C-alpha cells in the first residue's frame, strides 16, 4: 500500500496560515485597521478576502492587541478567501484539520497537521445511524417520517463531535486549533450529514437534492471545531455515485494518469471507475455484501475474530487459518472467504460449478441439514464452541457476488471497446482491498487474470482523498473536472449481462481461456462438467 | 433640483429578480435539484452563485413546490452572486429596498421599488443617539464606557426597525418584500450602526476601524427586512471623509464628468470636494453649525416655525419673512440668516464689517444687554411672544462661519493651482443647499461670485447616492474608484489661511474685486471703512 498521502500533492493547503506585520498607523497613512490587514493580505496573494460580519470586532481587537502583528488563517472558497481567524501576535499553535470518510457502516476520522503535512491520529467508529436502518434504503424510508431526518443528522453530528473531541483532547489540542474539515461519503450519507432530504434519491428518476454542496462552516452544523472552519463535503455525480468515489478517484490519481486504470470499491455496492486523464466511466452493482462477508451465514466484517487468511493442505485437506487479532475465530471475512474458496477449489474440494465434491473422503466435509458443508474450524477451535462451517448454499451466494463483480468489470470495459489487457493499473479500495489476495481472487475468477503487479490496494480511498484535499486545494479543480467529465453507466439487466453473469458463476469461469494462469485441478472437474472438459 | 434618480443610471440593480422554468428531472438528466437551479442561473448570467447553507432546505422545498418553476432573487457581492431568496412559482410580489442617509442629526429613509425604479415613500426621523451626545465627538467619548457602544447601536437599529416597519406596513407590504438596504453615513455613524469601535477616529493619527465595510446581511444586524437582504454600508476614505460624501459624489456625478465641479455639503462640518473624472480632492472644516442656524441665539434647523426667507424694504427697513409651515416664527434657519444678513447689508443696516449701523434711525434696531440688535419679528408676531432679534454678536458668529466656508473654497481651489473661474458646476448638498439662495450667499461673500446658473442644489445627496446604488450595481465600481482616487487634504492653520479667513469675515470681503456683481450700498461703508472706500 502506498503512503497515505501521495508525494505529488502541491503545497497549497485548503487553509493557509500567514504571519503578518502590518504597517503602523501614521498621519500620512490613514488606512483603517481592517483595510490595513486587507492590504497586507493582498500583498501576500490573498485577494479578495471576505470577512465574517459577526467576527469583525474580534478581528479588530486582535489587530490592536497584537500591535499590528497578527497571524491570519484563511480558507479558500469558490472565488475568494475567507478569514477564518485572526490571532494577535505571531501564533505558533498547531493548525489542524479533519478528513472524514462518511461510510454507511463506519465513519473514519483522520486528524491532520496541515503545516507538518501529516496524519497525526486516526480512528474509526460505527455509523450511529445503523440502529435506524442497517442499509441505506431503510434509513431513507425511516427519514420520511416527521423529525426522523433531523434525528439521523443529530446522531451523526453527535458522533462527529464525540469522536473529534476525543482525538483533539487526546493530542492535547483545542477545538480552535482545527481550522477545516473535509468529508467524503456516498450521496445519501452526505445528505443526512447536511440535513438534506434524500427522499428522491431512491425514487425514479433518482435525483439527489444536491450534487455540489455549498460550503458549510462548522457553526452551521454545530461541529465542535473552530466555529468558522469550512466544512467541505465532496460532491456527488448522482444518487449512486457519491463523493466517496470522487475522493477515491483523487486518491488513485487515475484522473491525472495517461495510463488506463480501473478502481473498484466494494462496499454496500461494488463501484467501479475506469478511465484515464481524458475520460472516466463509472458504474455500480449489487456485488458487495457477500464479498465483504455480510451474507454468508458465518460471514463477518474484517474485525478481530474473523478468519482473513486460509490455506488448505492439498493432501490432508486440513485448513490452516489466520485470525484477525490472533484470537479464536468467530467467523470469516471477505478476504478469508476468497482464500477459502480458492483453496478449496485448488484442493479439489470444490468443483468448477462451486459444489462441494462429496466424493472426496474427508472428515472436514460434513453432512448438515443444509446439505454438505466444509468445516473451516471445529467446535474446539472456535470462540463460540460451534463448528465454523461453510455450506454449498453459502458458497452459492458467494459465487453470485463474485460473478456480479466480474460481470460488472467485463461490461464496463467492453462498453468503451476495450479489454482487460488494456488496463495498466487495477486499484482496489476499501478495507476489502487491503486484505484480499489478488492471486486468490483471480483463481476464483472474481477479478481479471492480469499480472499480479497490476493490482494495488489503496485502503480507505474516501478518507485519503478527503485528507489530500486538505493539503492541496488545487484538487478542488480536479474534483470539478472529475464531476464534469465522468459518465455514469446504468447497468441494465439485458441478455448479454445475464449470459456473462451465468458463465462467471463458475470457478473460475465457464470459459477458462479467460484465466490462463489458473491451473484447474483434475478433481474439480466433477460430474456435469463435460462441456468444460471438452473446451479445455 | 434635478430628479431624485438621474436618468443615466444603468438598469443593473444591486438585487436582481429572475423567473426560471427549470428542466424537469429525467432518467437522462440526473442533475440534483440545486444544481439544476444553479445551471439555469448560470445560463441567465448569474455565476457563480453562493447558497446560504442554512437556507438550503427552504430553497429545495421551493423548487419542488413550484414544480421546478421558481422566482429567484439574487444579490451581487464582491465576486459572486448570492441567492437571497427563492420562491415557488412565478412570483409577482414587489421587490423593495431601502436607501438610508445615516446623518448624525437625522436619519432619512427612502423606500424604493427596484423593478419600477422609483422612490415610493420617504421619511426622516431624528437620530435617536442625540440624547447621548448632541455632537459626534461626545458620542464617541460616551461609547468608551462598557456597554455604551452596544446601546448606541441598539437605539439606532431600533429606530431603523420602527421606521422601516411603518413605511413597509404603510404601503401594504411585508418585510420579506425588502431585499436590500444601502446606507450612507459619516465614518463614525457607520461604525455605530455596525457596532464597530470608533474610539480611534478622534485620536491621532485618526484611523477608523474600517474603511471598506464587509457586506452585512439583515440577519447580522437584526434588521426587520428580509433576513438574507444584503446591507451595503458606503465606505469611507478616512475619519473625516465618510460614506455620506462618497454617496454625494455619486449623486453629483462629478467623478464621471469632464467638467470641473465642486460639491459642498454643510452639516456638522462643511465638506468640500473638487475635481472631475480624472482627479478628486477633498477637505472639511468647521463651518457648519452656524450656517445651519445652530449657533446663533435664535437659530434653528429648517423645520416648521423657522424663518427661511427674508426681504427688507430698503426705504422702511421693514422685513417681510417667510416661515416654514406658514406658522408664527420661533427662530431663523440657515437660509433665513443668509437672506437676512444679505438684505440688512444691502439696506445699509449692516456695515461691511458686519456691524449694525446704529446711525440709522429705525424702530427695528433695538439696544439690548448684548448691544444693538435687529428685530426680525416683534413679540406680537412670534410664536413665543418674544421679540425675534439678531444681535451684533450673532452676526459676528455667523460671519466667522461664512468666512470659514469661503476660505475652505479658496484654499482647496488654489491647492490644485486653479481659480473659481475654472469651476463649471457648483453643487450644494443637503437641506441647506435646497433652501439657500445663491444670489444672497454671493452677496454676503460666502460663496464665489460665479454665474448663478453654475449653482445647483442637490438635496439629500447621501440618500440619493444610496438610492442610486440600489438601482445600478455598476456604481460599486465607481465607489471603488472614487475611494482609491480621492485625495483628502488636511487644512492646517497656517498664515495664508488666517489671512484669507480675516478678509473673508467682511461683507462681502475686504477685496471687493472678488465680488464684482455685488453693489455695495453707500450706507454700508460706515465708519472705519476708509481703506475699503479707497480701494473702491
């Protein structure tokens, strides 16, 4: 994984600090105090500067208290600077800012030192809206009742304030040291944060209330940072293409690259962007939950207790697992599932149709009420004392998801008349991207059979893009350009898609020529696979 | 007097109304509601438009309620438009705005219909700060005590709200119909209105807190008009050159004229601007109070009961007076005094030294404890049953003021190497300007002996300039240019000035060649005037 903040960022932070020594008043220079400040700011390239009327007396007092020596903090807005704060004298207290990944499941907070250009603290918390709706659609429906939208916003802002307060105090800082916040989230979450009505997002023709949000300030939302701090919320391109993905494109830098690249973000949906500096195309599909381990019976998020790595001895068929947190396992997360299925397939435990090969004599294969299942960890090895098993049904669900992912990738690439071979970089975003092993994902036919070095895990791209903007306001133009440039493709359920989808449910695919690097074990070619055998 | 709003104003009001029919949402156009509005506004030339975060939900509701037909009201700010309001449907309610002359004695309010481009109502009220200090310096000192500055601002804003409410309701309008306010006042009054500290205005080196005020909004000041209405307060050029005079220059149009012109505004001080479209020079001097009738014992403002016109029969020496409001007189205002002294001079009642000619046998000349006095109205003619007299002392005070005025005019003209003959237009601002008779003012040597058609009374130039800005935002650039162009000259008490001043205290002047049109009556050449006789 690359360093969190790329080195190509220009040193033009969203919020600038400048220390000024104003000319002293004199009979020959009767310029007013504020205009004296304005004149000096202009000489430093800050022009025009807007002053908040209700902060004027504070600003004027600081000028006199500092004996015309002041430290100014300025934020860039659409077409002007705004004076965020003015402090008497040459002030050396830290200049901080928060970048926030506003996920529908989790919120990730990054506290940055803008002058040192580094992340000094980060944390993530569960989205407090989950009790009102596990998925975003339920929350939108919930928000339709009187007062509920305010409730959803309130709980979000409370969590923001609780979390940022802990981080600020933990570092020995004050809320007044935090001069900016940037937030990247999907379209609905961004609406919730700003108290906007998301009702039309899920109703044809699926229009958000706002694509490009006006610049908010901390005071407008009651955020417990400097009251005049700008709060920049990433714009969206539509109901299904949110600011998190715009931030992801920024983080991947694909909009500046000559090379063709693809970005995949697996969350509630699988979101895919393909393009380069000249064009960008995007689409989204329901491939996510199963891949993240959310649908499979013993599936779970990549949290302590989750199996995230699996190897299976091809001879003994015994699995060896790695568990996050080095604990006894309670479930299996997305990357664990991918490993498991790839290894089961390679060991011949799974057929190319994704069925457990019951002809193999192994104590690991058990008969259950749901049909045959593979015991990943036996009762004495697990945290809850139950066998941790994966059934045919689980695998079937998972294969549908991996097929959806591969189909989306195929469709978007062919939409623009290209093939996978043209892709120079394949970025995988999210925690999911951090944990999956591309070699395993290729083996099960979830992602194209490209050289492994093509794949790059980017981690939290929403949080990273948001952090990058804090350090380089030039990215505001990038964002503007991305938004105007990107084409969002609606994936219609048509015949071509269905055929693709059916073939992709196999391991790795009904057309093994698509995965030349995958050696299909003889044992996996079980009954009913004669057509595949013939094609081989 | 010219029409209140000159015809050369461009039709680009400070606040624009535009009725829009937005494209309806469609699967092929998934632009957000707000962005749909923004796109349409841009097509109408409004770009960029800033939206107030806390008004966003109101705006979004109006778009949907109006079925994507809306009426937008926009205000121009430094480098962007701001959406003041959005109303569902095509709204035809009136678009109003207030122009305010923020005088230290009186506040004048003008209610304008911006679309019809006319003043629909006007009124003036006493400045509510007067109880805290008759003159501005007393108020500045009063404001130094804790809480007093807030008190002075509060009483001003309360008077604003009471007066505008009456005018709004009197016209059958609502406060939400009023979308802008522009205010022109002197530097100190503008500081008081905005709650800024004026303490440094009267302390060397005489620096205002602010020259160019940030744009306020009605909500910032609690003004009872539309809460998002911009409140534009005219900038000042220094402590002694306020926004009222900038507005005056606008109203006179002298900054756009090729011809050299001079503007005189008599208020607390006499303020003078000289120049044309290429340069402007200004100065101020303490010539005001006496000219406005404020110092002479029976002097008063030009209100009902004030004698404002006087003619004296040269044979009977009997005066005939006009009284404002056609009532019995209680005092005499500035224009009345000028008439009176000019007529007394012409009738030979006053000598060229400005002394009552006691050698003339007349029942109108009485001996009082203060020396001789002229009875303008006898006890039976006045409202208070007292003789209305003007004494030698009164006349002496008045002549000092008229001399100060003439001296200021002489000094400023000679400063730039010009003479009175170069002046093409002589504007006289203020109520004072409306009432004085230039022929009379010339006769007493208060203003230069120019052709009478050179003189033009402009009325309330501060109110007029403020009103003009509401109808033509292009004047913002004029204001900017005036402020950067104008040179303010400090009138130092030097020998040249003192000599000028001494000569100017005579009637019309010790050097009668400066007033060739004035026929000095033989009787006025009394004792001790031999040198003048010789020069004649």
